[in-house]
């Protein structure tokens, strides 16, 4: 594994474990509680989307694996913390299977994926673009989880 890839894999694992630490001990009803904010999601849905997106960027874009995804279902997903924990642990193992043997030279390899936003200055994302975006996306949604959890535990945001 290259030094840069090692740092990326380590950071993604740390962020994934931060998500689990945030959600561990949250009561089941709050984990799945819809929130009364436009375009906001339950803690479980945010965590499900984050993990599915992370798998797409690490396993599909960087690793070339075929991983089915139903993005729409991520935002209405419900379940238990134990299910999330199992899924996150599986993603952590999988991302290491893909990234650990990868040399840093692979970072410049094109992924075949168009940029997710304007301004990147490329017509096709590289492995580096995909992994940096995954870090960014994971951090943003970890923040969403933290703030949503704070409001829910304080008795705010709950729909209905």
C-alpha cells in the first residue's frame, strides 16, 4: 500500500467508526425518527446513505467492484443499530481489501465516472478524486448525524 492510500484508508475507517460511536446507544425510536426539516432524514437513513455512498466511491470507483445500489431506498431505510454496525464493519473490511494492496500510482487512474460537481477541472474522475470525495462526503454526513442526534435528544426536530 502506498503512503497516501494508507492515510486515506485510515481516515475513512476512523470516520466510519466515528459514525458508529455517534449512533451507539441512541434509542431505537430516535434512530429511525423522521425529522421535521425539509430534505432532512432520520439518523438511520443518513447512516445508510453514507455507508452506501462510501461503498460506491471506495469499492466501485476505486476498486472496480460491482456493488448494487438503490440510492432512493437509502433515504427511507429503517432498522437497528446492530444492523448498521454489521454493515459498517463489512464496509471497513471491504475498503481495506480494495485499498490496502493499492499502490499510490493508482491514485491517478481514471475511474470512468463523470465529475460529481462542476469546477473539478476534469472530464473524468480519478481514483484520487473518488477517495477524496468519499472523505469529504463522509465528514459532511457525520456532521449531519451529530447535529440531528443533538436536536433529537434535546426533544427538537421530531416530526409528527
